[in-house]
């Protein structure tokens, strides 16, 4: 089966969709499919892949790629790459990795076009129940994979730092809440356990300057380390030095790959109750009320070093990660893709945002 994967961005760009596209393309190839991936990302990066990649395609490139394919798998709606299928008519499966709306939550004309596009797909996959409920009620739910070859517990490293945040430094990722929680833990005279607590912030973005000023204002600048962006082995090594990974997003995350990445490196995740984050953590971490620093610090305090709660979550993590192994997730995707290739279209519920 010849599978054409459409991914708006791809390696060496960094992000959840880029990571998912890479994992799935590799696994589809390993499982016997012929794979071709089309993306707008121009840079090649240093990795070599066992499948063809068409970068920054021309109209002719798009036509040839669609004509070659037995089926098209669109990893998140990307109409600028996919519209050629209106004329070539290859079976289509679309995966939803993000919510379909404007940042304000309103449904714009672009979103209505995407909803209509989903309606012509043989099947739709959502990466979480939260995303399914708000975007396409009859979508199949398949949680995201993680790159197990990169993210794992490394021998010989000591977890000497309590807290780590991993993500883009933008307002809705909640790094400010992680800093505020650190300040609260350090200043709490009723508990000595976290008085020497430190926080590492991995990532970069427009909020780095304001976040650095916040650490100074809260008098914790000596306890917070900003590393910038880390990738590959360097990122895995850094995560392996920490006990707890904080994912305090105030936006509705579709899933949250960083939860699995931190968990695979031995960190216990504490996540906000927004979107698909509780699904990403399962029973292998803790969930706090989004935006509530007191709720976040209470979760951190409950994870005393060597406590029964910490040990149980570490045990739960092993079973939880098995559900998100790349091969297992890819087989679930391919089961749906093969049915679509055979012409077994799913009947979708009418979506209120479809253009009449």
C-alpha cells in the first residue's frame, strides 16, 4: 500500500505534529508500506529517513505525489497541501492533532472549510477524547506515540533537581505558574521538604524575557535555570536529572507529547486539567486545576521523595507508556487507513460548522 503523508511542518522543525509525523512515517515504512511525505518545511536537517520526502512542493510535485498514492493520510488538516485531492480522488484519512478554531475559540471561515474537508474523508482520527468531543464526534481516538529510542531512563544519572518545565515560552504554556509554584514551595515555613527546590525551564520563545524578570521579582532567579531549546540526547539527559515534570498549560492542549517524553525519562508528570492533558497522563501522574498555583503546589508537595505515592506512579507509568509505543500506535492508525483504502467509509455525524 502506497501511503502519502501530508504534514504542514516536519523535521527539523520542532513540535508535536512534526514528531507524530516522523514516528508514524517511520513505523508505516517498517510495517511494509511505501511512504512518501510532503511538507512545507524547507530545511533537510541531519537525519536520514527510510522514505521519500518532498519539501516545499510545487503544484507539479503535489499532483505527482497524489497520483502516486493509494491513499492519503493528512496529519492534521493542511488544505494547501491537500486540495489537489479534489481532482485526483484518492481515499483520505485525516488525523486531528489540534482543535479547529481561532485562538479566541471562535469558528472562522477557514475552520468551516476544514470541517467540510473532514466530511469528505473516509475516516477521521482524534488524538484525545477531549479533541474528539469538541471537533468531530464520530472520530476514532488514538493517543499519540512518543519516540522511545530518544526518551528513556538512562543509567548512571542522579535525579538531583526536583522540577522541570518543557515547552514553548508563550503565555498559554504556563511557565509562569511553574515559577510561582517554586516560589511558594521555597517560602512555605510549614514544610521543609522543598526549601532547596530548583526548577529547570527547557524551551524558548517570546516570553523568556518576562519569565526571567518574574524569577527576579519573586526572588528565585538563583533557583531557576533557563536552558533554551534542547533536542535528542541532550534533552533526554536533562530530563533524566529531574523528578517531576510540570505541564501547566492554560490552553486546551489536544494531547501533550511532553507528558509522555518526561514520563519515559523517569519524571512524574503534573498536568493541568485542560484539554487532553489528563488523558496523556492517565493514572501515571497528577492533575491540578488549571491556573491555580495553590492546586499545583499541593500536587508537588504530595510527591515527597521516596513516598508511596511517588513509587505507585512510577509503577503505573510503565503500563501507561506501553499504550503509546510507536509500533502499537502505528498499527492502530494502519488498521483505519487500510479500511479506508478498501472503501469502508465511516458515516459521520453532521457537524454544525459544515458549510451548507
